[in-house]
């Protein structure tokens, strides 16, 4: 039996993680800008006239390395927290009375890891959660809000930018190539900021829809067995 679970603590945690991730991504953009300017100076030869280029390069590499490590750790923490939140949101939608949902709690997150299908299935699962969270018996006919489409578009764009930045950084050896890699990484970080901002709205909206249901509805259990 599916029972509605208060996921306000989980929602608050996800929101806080996203804001921290946004802050670190902004720092990464600024750090990347400093790196790009250093590479421009080195490429034009002006840097050697004003400061110790070797020391500046070492300092830049250390700064970029620290920022990158922090980003990876936050992405892992955010990823696990978000997937757990999505799974719980799916289960809660069922507890609110939504029947015949296409995506089970496990598959609502599992589709993110299936190649090709992960280009659209996770969006469908999230849109289903949003519609089912309203508590309406006619939830299937509801239209998903535009913020979901925006979030998914930015998610796909973020993946593309990440891959481009990674390939550029792997092949970069000469100064012009390093400059392009730096620009690509900055672009990836900027898109990541917009992705987090968009998903913040998705989290807040689904949470609002689920917790806005009458107390009686939140206590009801579904007639269907609790799916995997």
C-alpha cells in the first residue's frame, strides 16, 4: 500500500544542495575567466612582461583543480539526493490517488541510466509526477507546465556542453586549443547554473502541488500494491 510521506526535509535538502551547486558553478565561471585571460596573456606574450608566468600558471592549475574537485563532489551528492527525491515524489503521487501511472518509482530514476531512452523517458516520468501530484482523478489530461520543458531542454544542452568541454580539454595542447577548452568549460558551467535554477522551480512546484492536498487525501492509501 502506498502511503504519503512528508518529504519536506528531502525537498529542503535538495534545494539547499542546488543553491550551493549554483554558487560553486558561478565561482567556476569566474575562475575559468581568469584562466582564459592568463592564456590570452601567454599567447600574446604580454604576460611575461608583467608577472611570473610560470608561477601564475601553477596557481591557476591549483585553483582550477580545487574548484573542479568540489564540483564533482557536489554533483555526486546532488545526483543521489535528486534521484531519491524523484523516487519519493513518484510514490507520493500514487498515495494521492493517481492510478495507472506508467512509471514506477524505480523506473522514474532508472531511465536516466538507459542510453538513447534517457533522451526523453526521464522527462516523461517527471511530467507524469507533476500531473499526478495534483490529486485530480483526471490527472492524465492535465498539461505539464513550461518549466518542465525548459528544464529538460537545458538538461540536454548541459550534457552536450559537458561532452564538448571534455573533448576539448582532452585534446588541448597548444595555447589556442587551451583557450578554446577554457571557453568551452566556462560555457558548460554557465549552462549548469541555468540547469540548477530550472530544476529548483520543478522541485518547488511538485512539492507545492503534493503538500497542497487536503489532509484527508494525504492519509489515503492507494488500492494498488506499492511498486518497485
